[in-house]
């Protein structure tokens, strides 16, 4: 009984000692350190170095951390709630990382009870890395910039970037996207959204869902296999530039955008353009009420499979201007007739002219090759050439035959002065004998 009475007292006396023993943070990792600015900096030198960022427990991220900077590690794993209580956090930067996994709510950062525009946010930068998985709700809260470049993204889950506030720039540059789920970017406002370079196998419906872009939406130089209907569900951009992309298939209403400015679709190469591909572009009513209809410009694009209905657009809020549309199919009079109305209304539409090996305008082709006489002219030319060749061959044959016949005949001159022209002759050998006196 006495021993059991002393145990609680002994534990109470030793408790302060246990409480004072330090718990190691990530700063104690072999290849990580914390500098005077309370940034966590990990420079991995070995090929198998791994970093796990956790919110609590041993080797967790210190609560005073202002930045997380990781370079050259084989694997980086953000556990759930890693950034939740890092009030001073401003930067997350990953460079040359072999494998990155970001768990759900790992970079959900909302330290302020009341939000206003003057409050700071975090800046997320990922360069030259392989991102194996961005989980649902992985990045939320107050984020100023999301910059991902020269990286491979294997899996981007639904709502991976969602409910963001204070976003200035989302820039995705020269990345390879393997698998993107629907609504990967969901419900936030950004000043600029830029998708530049790299390749995407498939852009699903609502890749951008209920995203408001207040200044620039720019898609530039991206190779895309398939753009689904409603892939870009975007509101309010003042400038829309879609240029220099290579697209296999663009479905109807692939760009569903309510713009506050003009729209430019320039220098793109599209294999298949579905019906109503441009019908999703429109202009906000509050803009058209002041400025009237704005312009959608189709400039110097090359498209293989399309029909005039592929270019149907919203005539209530937009005016279509075609400054260059190359139909990547051979010119025919039937093709010209199919595009006749649009050519008359819009101008510069070209087709591929096989005889000269370049694009020419549809009206130029019509002027030179179409019409009742022009369509049959070349038939008459070909027939005339064949007749001339046949006649020349017959005349040549007759002349050659006569010359050969002349060469076969032999002239014989006899002593009486007569000349005979025969086709053949015989030589008779005669024997001469001496005359005798008996005669």
C-alpha cells in the first residue's frame, strides 16, 4: 500500500524533467537545417534521401517556419495538415525532387479568422520534379501564387486546388500531365491563369470549374490529345489568348467562357474541330451593354477535320473575324461550295492546292478551277494531248516503214543499158569453154 501511494508523487516530481526534454524537429535531420530566417532548408546529396513534412511529433516542421525549401531529394512527402498552423509560412519551394506526394489538406493554409485583401498568402513553387499525387483538397486557403514548371504530374485528384483565396497567378509551364480528374481546379478567383508548353493527354470536363480570372487567361504552346466539353469553365477574363497549341480533338463547348474582353484563337493546329466548338465563348451582359458586341478572332489556324458548323458562335455578344483559316484538305470545287457562305462573310479561308504544294485562298481556287467550262477545260486538254500523241505515233510509224522498204530494194544495171529495180535477184554461174576448129 505504501509503495502504491508513492508512485503518483514520484511521477509528479519527474514530470517537469520530462516536459523539458527537447523534441527534435525537421531541422535536426541530417540533410536539413533551419536558418536565421526560420526557413527549413533541405539540400539532399544522396540519391536516396527522403523528407517527410509532418505537422506534429518528432521531426515535425517548427511552428515558426517562414519557408520550406527542398532541393535534390529523392522523395518528399507532405502529410495531412502540415501547413495548417504555420502562421508565418510564406514560401514552399521544391526543386529537382524525384517523387512528390501531397496528401489531402497538406497545404491548406488559413491562419486568419477574418479575411481581407491585405493579408499575406503563401507562394508554392515546384520546378523540375515528378509529382506522383496531388490529393483532393491538398491545396486550399490563402495562396498567392502557384507556379509549377518543367515537371511531370502523374495524378491530379478532384478538388486538388480548391477554395483558394487571394490568388494572383497560376502558371503551369512545360509540364507533362498524365492523369487529371474532373474539377481539379475548383471555385476560386485568380488574376492570371497561364497554361504554357508541355503536354496533356486528356483535359476532362470542368478541368477548371467555376474559376474566375480577372485579367488574363492564356493557353500557349500546349500539346493536347483531347479537350472535353466544358473543360474550361471560366468567368470574367479581360483577355483570352489561345495560341500556338497542337490539339487532336476539340469537343463542342470545350471553352465555356464568359469574357470581359475580346477573344483570340491564333496559330493553333487542330486535327478535329467538333460542331459548336466555339459556341461556349460569350461576353458578360454588363460588358455588352456598354461596349456592344466584342470580337472573336480566328487567325492563322490549321484544321484538318471540320465543317462550317464547327465555327458557329454566339452572335448575340460576339462578332467573328477570320484572318486566316487553313483547311488542311485538298482544294475541290465541292469544298468551295460547302464553305461558300462563310467565305463570303468572313474572308481569308484557305485550302491545300496539290498542284503547287501550298495553301491558297478558296476564292482564288474557285476563280481558276471551278465553273462549268473551267471544270471540263482540263479534260479537253488531256484528250487533245492524247490525240496529238496518237497521230504523231502513226505518222512516225509510216515514215519509218517506208524508209525500211527503200533500203531492202537492189538496183541491177545490165549491159543493154536498162535498169531494173527488183526486190530479189539470182546469180547464175556460167561455164565458158574454148572453141574448137571443128566448128
